[in-house]
C-alpha cells in the first residue's frame, strides 16, 4: 500500500501538471473542415470560434442553407478534435492518477 505522504506529493505534482495543461489547452487551435475543404473554421482551446474560411463557390445565390449546414459540420469536426486534444493533455497531466475515481477530480 502506498504511504500517504507519497500520495500527497503525487497529488500536488498532479495539481501543478493540471494547471500547466490548462494553460496549454488555452493555446490550442484546431481546424475543422467540411464539404471537402470548402468550409474551414478554427476553434480555440476555450471553444471560441476564431476564424471561418468559405470557398468562393459557395457564395452563389440560393446556397445559404448548404453553407449553413457545412459550417455546422465543420464546427462539429473541430469540436471533436479540440475535445481529443484537451483530453490527451489532461490525461498526460494526471499521470499515474489518471482514471482513478478521486472525488473532485475531472474524469478524462
């Protein structure tokens, strides 16, 4: 059985790694695409939409609904990538305590 002092040291180290990971998450930017690259958007680590790029061919009259659907799909793509990147950083930060059901700790 692990001694309590060693466990406390691990918890303190994990807290620091978690704080560092949160800073790294804030700096992440991921790109989501849809329509074969006709719509691209960038999400920041906070989930904030940072940039949208639309292929000029989508600007034809009557294409508004298609553009809207493609933007939603690109956002979903970027959100999946952002969630994966955030989860990986948090698992790395948790180290050996990742996956343990510690009250008050996020599950990742």
